[in-house]
C-alpha cells in the first residue's frame, strides 16, 4: 500500500518511472535538478544539467545525465522485469 511509503519515497519512484519512460522533457529535468539542488541533494551531474558545464561533457544528454544523478542520489531503479 502507498501509505507504507513516505512522500519522498513515492516522489522518487514516480520521478524515476517518468524518466525511464522518457516522459520528462529537458525543461522539466532542468527544473527538477534545480529543485533537488535547492533542497540539498547535490551531484555534479545535476550541475551539468543546469549549466551545460564543459568540465562534465559526458553523458551527452540531459536524460542520461539525470539518470546518473538520480542513481547516485538513491532513486530506485525501474525495470520491466
């Protein structure tokens, strides 16, 4: 049941699902990266998403970069199996 999970756990699962399904646009990813950074969830990949920092040229897409950041921040891994 969803009542067994915190709001943050549910948000992480939903966000991970949206990213895996390709339903997060680059604009939404940038906004969410800002939100995470503003709430203390620091990761170099999040800064790369926001700044397009040449020090972090890979991964090349915001989707891939956000997947890496959320993995490092402890977001769940979503799979079809």
